[in-house]
C-alpha cells in the first residue's frame, strides 16, 4: 500500500486486492448506471426492473437512460430504481458512442457502470462491481454475461423485480440453454482471470456490463464517436494508457436478452473492425503487419530535445530513427519553436539557425512534429523513447528494444550510451500505461521511477550492444534497396537448411555407392545450393 492507501497492482495481477464478501461491508462510493437505448421498450422495462431490486444502497445509485432517437420515444416504465433519469441524444449526434457519452456527461457517480438496455442483472450485480472499486481508484471491472432466449412479454417486469429481489434471477430463464460470453471465458482461463495479461487486458472493457472509475474515465476521454463498432475496446485501450487495471468479476452476473451482434454476425463484425480499429490501438500488432504504412496512433513516440543541439547531431539522430525497421513511429523534436525566426534578407545569420534548418528539413515529413515541451504523457501512444541528440540507433535498434520491453513487460528501460564521463549519457524507453499508474500510486516524495519499478519493472541495457553510435561514427541512411531483416533471417535459415540437407545427401550417396569411397570409388561431387532447392528460390529471396 502507498502512503495514500492505493494498492500497487503489478502489470494486471490484481491479487493484491481483497474484496469483501457481498453484504458484509458498508459502501461509500456512488455509482451511475448509464444505459444507451434504441427501441425495444419491452427489454428496457426488464432491465430497469432488475436494477430496481439491487442490493446496493439506493441513495448511492443513479440510473441515466439515454434514448438514442427512438420513434415513438421511449418512456420510463412504472418499475424503476429511485434516482432514474431519461434523456434524449441530440438529433445530429446519434449512435451508441454518442448516446453513452451523453449519459456520461449527466452522470454524477464516483463510478460509471455501462449497461446495455437488454440486460437483466442479478440482485448483487452492482454491488459485485462496486466492492472492487472501493479498493483502488484506477480499475475497470467486467462482469460475466450469459445470453438467454427471450420472448416478448415473458417474463414481466413484476416477475423480474420479484425474482431479482429474492436472489432467484436464474429462475427467469432457461439457464441450461444459455450461452456464455465465450471469448471472455476463454481469455479468463488462459490468463488466470486476466492476472497474467499485460498490454491486451483492455479488451474486456465491453460496454454491455463494464464499470469504470469516473475520474479515470474523464482523464482518458469519452468514447470515440468516429467509431461505430469497436468503440468500447478503443476506450478500454485508452484507459490502459491512463494506468487502468482490468478486473474480471464472475460474481457480477447478468443475462443478455437474445444473442449479441458478435454471435449473429461475428465474421462481418471482425471484418468491419479490422478496417477501423487498428488505426487507434497500436498494441494490435497482429493487425499492423504492413512494413511501411503509417497509423493514426503510432506505436512509439521518439522525443529528441534539440534546443542546444547542432543541426548535424539532431539530424543524425532523427534520421536514424526514421530509418528504423520499426516504421510505426512518430518523432517529436523539442525546442523553442515559437522563438525561431528566419532572417529573410540574410538567412545565414538567422538567430537559432540550426533550428531553422531542422524545421525546414522535416517540414514535409508526416512522422516529425514539433513541441516546446515534453508532455507529461505520451498517451494514447503506448511507448515513448527519449534520446539525446547526437546518438544514432541502428536500423533494428528500436525494434529490438521495444520487443524486449514488451516481452518482459518493463515499464522503463534505461539505455547507457556513454559511461566514460562523470555523468552517464542515457536514453530511455517508457511504457505509457506503467508511468500513468506509477503517478497514481506513488507516495509523496517518492521518485517516479521507483513506483514504475513496483508496478512494471525496470532494466538497464548497453546502448552499443543495441546498435547505438555517436553521430560522428554512424553511417547516414542512404537511398536504395532497404534490407528487410526478417527476409534476411529467412535467407540465412534456408541456406543453413540447404547445407544440412546437402551433407546428409552426400553421406547417404557415399554409403550407397558400390565399393564406396573407402574402396577407391570417386566420391560424388558436393551438392551446391542449386542442387537442393527449386531453381531461382534464393535468387528471389536475396
């Protein structure tokens, strides 16, 4: 625990949290249940009836229902929780994201509990969420949903309220025929309930039954209204970059009335999402496979302070990163850009001439941007590389560095560039989410890096081993054939395999030859590469 009482969750291992048993504690935090609804008044009536029978104290719960343009308009039924409000989304701002954002804007709770308008919650569903949120203020909690068949008119709102109030929700539906939220159940089994998951735990932020600390949600920003599908995953990713930990709560149970869109049209939903969502979520590496294209949110932001650097040193460093085999980057050059002026009559005597030249050099490079100061966070970019001007990475340096950091989950990797002087010259790679969480949990006066080490781990590595060189020793990138390291490794593998097969074939032929070489027979000629491969294969790979 920190001085402020915040537990330190390392990566996503939330075992440090010990929630109280339902009914055996006294809640203090308020919760806003936000429901976006379009049509299906009958299902909304059942959702609200179930919420009216919750075990969580009524004075700590409000419900905000957003009618997303239903015609005729939806209405609040007779059975609703206390403190229930219905609003309507603006005619020019329709869609699930807009509706949920409208509800969030009206919410006053310490926690926002997203809920679909076709869900029947168990009597302690809200309490099961909230008992986690009382333990830490940077959590996203996902309940367990099962999908049930639904016939309009059965059950009635009265039957739902009474069954939920008596803790008998499962009697309302054919539980034996219900289906689980399969991919979440599978993910939980593979990752010990998300405890061993790292950068992709955000995926469980599904807005049919998730809850989020309201402060954290405001920092991350509302749902992206530019996304029609996949918007909840994208917000979950942004929450992760603000330090969120993700909890799976099987005890927070609910029933979805009918099949989900993914269950009905899974292939089409995936096809749609793969076109829109990867632009926003850099850690979807399996969908960002193109070696050259750029994305809306880069995987790594490289920050170079050029305030006092020479044009040559700054250019060498920036060009080195631009030539990286990890192409999914943006470069921020930090300097007093608002003070930079070019003398139009005598340009060679311009004040801050080196900065004038740098701004001119990269004025049309879309991956280079300019800033006066380094922002506190790189969010939503998941990694930030800070490198002093005058040090140049090799083509594979950044890729290797990020792969090592991601593979081990390090929150900070320090790179020693020069240890010959009194003060070590170093670069550093920061994990955005780890630094955000460290800021949330560190004690007064504690170094930020110490908290980062607690929540994610830190490491030092040697820059020369990774391929960093001083600018004066580095070769500048040149135009021409760009070597693909993956292709080179494949060529080397094929050559080694070819040599191994050639040796085996030579040995087998020698043994089969009558008389054999030991009896004076002429051994077969050693097989060259062309003898054991399809003609032209290695030529195409070179």
